[in-house]
């Protein structure tokens, strides 16, 4: 339920009057929620004097304690953002008997309890908190963010969750000024220009007389090319030539 729906179901008109919302809504917005967010209101034993508001966000759970100062509607709100790894939630337990259901669970120092239809809403809200703690599924993002993600190419499921990463086109062209794509910094790439034909590999030149594949016969080398190659040959160094005389015979007494 959103905050506006909780206002309609308030135990008294003064609990969520205009002056109370004027104090509560800026606290929710500053901590990362909307002005009318999806939340849970724990009225407690004395809702005309004090109650708590729990609003899940992407970063964590917002907990706001609202206290009415006088009968004129003046209120004070103390809020904090509890990151998901730091949030304390007890085990979710439900009891059913005779067609009735009753649930009770503790979130931080606040006890959430309900019967039948309210128990179902408590279970749904607590399951959202447990999913946020386990980092399995983020909380619903504002509708404006969902629309921008859909325009950019993200896959948006029917329940308002984004389940795929945003696909951005290649930035090889420029969008026309004044369009939505230009404002978002995206580039428009025509399909014909983005696809380039494959480039065939070029084989390196083979030196004369070099190795050839096994199933291919070597090409004959012209005689003029062989003569030019023979003219560049260099003979062995004199020190590498073998001596003409025989080696000395071993001296007597030596092995």
C-alpha cells in the first residue's frame, strides 16, 4: 500500500493530517523514497500519538518514527536509512487454525502482526524485505525510472521490475539535435553502415625456394633469379676451413 492509501485507512484524521504529511514526506524524499512510496505503517497501541512508517528503497529500509505533539496537527518525524546488510528481521512465522491466519514478525524494534487479510499483506511486505537482505531482487523502482529504462532498451516485466541490462547502440554516428536519443547521448547507427564485409586474410610473400605446403608442388624458379641469388652467396670464412695435414700422433705412454 502507498502512503496515500494508509492515510485513508488511518485510525483518526489527525494521525495523517496535512501538517503531519508536510513533515513526513520531506523526510522520506531525503532518505531516498518517493513522496507517496510503497510502505508499511505500524500504528502501534496509540496511533493518535505515535506510529512508525517503513519504506523499502534500493539502498535499504527507511524507518521513520512519527510523533504528534499537540491536537492541532503539529508533528515531529525522526527517520533513518538502514542498509540491507544491517537490517534485522526475525523469522517469518504464521499460524493457521479454523480458517483464520495469524502472523507476527519483528523488523528492527517494531513488531508487525495481523490476522487473515492483514496477515497476507504482512507476509508479502516481509518477503520483500528478506529478498532485499539476500540481494535476490531489488525493490520496485519509481515508475519514471522504469519508463526511461524501457525507452533505452531495457526489458521491463509486467510487475515493474527490470530484468535485463540496457542495450545501447554503437556510437559510430550522431543523433539529430533535439531528439530523445541526442538528449540521452545515444547514437543512431543505420543497419547498412553498422555491418561491414569481412576482410579476407592476405598471405605473406614466399621467398624463392622457400617451403611449400605438402599437397602443393613448388613453383619453378627462373634461371635469372637463381643467378642473382648465387651472386650474393658468401663463401665460408678461412678459419672454418679444415686443415690439410693430419693431426699429430699421440705420444708414447699416453692413452
